């Protein structure tokens, strides 16, 4: 079992328990004591990371441009799912690079955009029943900046790039990289011949709604506690949404099968599941600022104000008072060496 899986199991089991320690408070008005247990802060945990998610959403909201946005999804054929799972660190990185490279190679074509696009990518590896289904979601501003960074070329209302050549580029780049990483792997003929599934449509509900949707997958994996129904007789029952008819249904799995499905989505340590390309990449901050300046100078939209961060207020559950005094902080006891 990979170290990352062992760490995830331990973290999820200990999250919000006395084993990790906590903060002890007392209300100075009514004298009620309160204990706030420490969370594990593991990105595989379904119970914590809400603060990290909200901070990520706040930072991305500051970067939203006054243009239409597009939502792209790049999916590899199911025949490749198991080989990707066997070499996650290399092949999931290849999946993210391949989709970004395909977008960036096609966008400079003057038939489409004639410039460099900006891309926010979020990796997603599971389906509703927790099966392994690696794919990448992309949030893309509807336009491109020319090579010299002086002109913004806006996309058409419902069209960003041609999907068919984009799919072929994505397939070619990924398979070429796969051969380099695993030369001995024999790529199935069907994979090389079929059209790969690429979705590219306007984000009809706006970038804010799409960011909120993507934010749910960044700081947790696979399933939330709200979907769990029961654990009885060594079996786990949970709710899932059937993509065929859109209805919510129940699935019951043996506990070890449920754990297997959950753990296969735990990414290797240090793996970045959110990446930025084009003029949105960290190395292109000056170009992004130029894009922002060009768009807001010619836009009726005001530059969004920076929201001040509000610290959470701790209130007494008995009387509602915010006059709380910290009594003690306990941390996890360090384990002695073997």
C-alpha cells in the first residue's frame, strides 16, 4: 500500500478526535466550557479543508475577467484507466499537460483565436460510484492575447475552438508521452483509432458558478459525509446520482471494496491537482495584468473590489455570547521512535 494511502487512512480516522488535540474555551458570561477538536487537514478527508476551499475560491474570484467563459473537459478512454492508476504521478501529470498543450497549440491559429489563452485546470479522478475515471476540467476566459501582448482577441459567443482537431491533438500528445514514460506498454488499437471525448461549451451559469463547482473537488476526494447512509454488517451504503437518468440511487458495497474505491483517488504526496497555463500561469503574471488592464479599460464593468477577509467569530452555544476565553491548547502527543 502506498504511503499516501496509509497517511490518508490514519488522518481520516483521527480527524476531530481527542487524539489530535484541540482548543478549550470557556464563556465568561455563562461559564459554559467548549472544546474544538483539531482537524487532520488531509486533502483526502471529507470532513475538513472547507477553509482552504473558500480561500482558493476567494483568490480565483479576484482573477475573473469581464468576458464570457468556457468550460472544457478532457477524458481519456476507459481502456487506459488502469495503466494511469498504476503510474499516477507520471500519467496524471501527462493528462493535465496534454489537455493544456492541445488548447495552447490550437489557440494561436487565426482561424480560431490568434493568441494565447489562459487556463485553470482541475484534475478529477472519480465517477459518482467512486470508480476510477480520470479527466480534467478547464475554466477558460473567452479570448486570447496576441503574441506581443498588445491586443485582446475576443472569442465568438458560443465558440472557442474546434472540438474535433482539439480531440486529435489531445490524443496524439497524450499517447506520445505515454510511449516515452512506459515504452513497454502496448497501447490498444481501439484507443489509437477512436475519437477521444472532449467537451467544450460556454459556461452558461458564469465563471463564479463553475469555480464553485470545481472547488468541491479540490480539497477533498470522492465522497462527502452527507452521501453516506449506513455501515451495517460489514457493508457501506451511500447515495449516488445515476448519470443515465439523473436520479439519486443507493449503492451498497462490502467495506473493503468501498475502501479500495475511495483510496484509489488518493493522489501521490506533493501532486498538484490544480494547475494554471497560458496567461494565467504563475510565470505570466505581467501578461495577465496587461490582459486585465486592456479588458477593464474597454469594459463597462468596474474593477472588482478586494474583499476583506473576515475572521470566524466563536460564539457560546449556550447563551450566544462572543466573550470567549481560551483556557488551553493541546496538541497531538509525539509518538516515540520504534
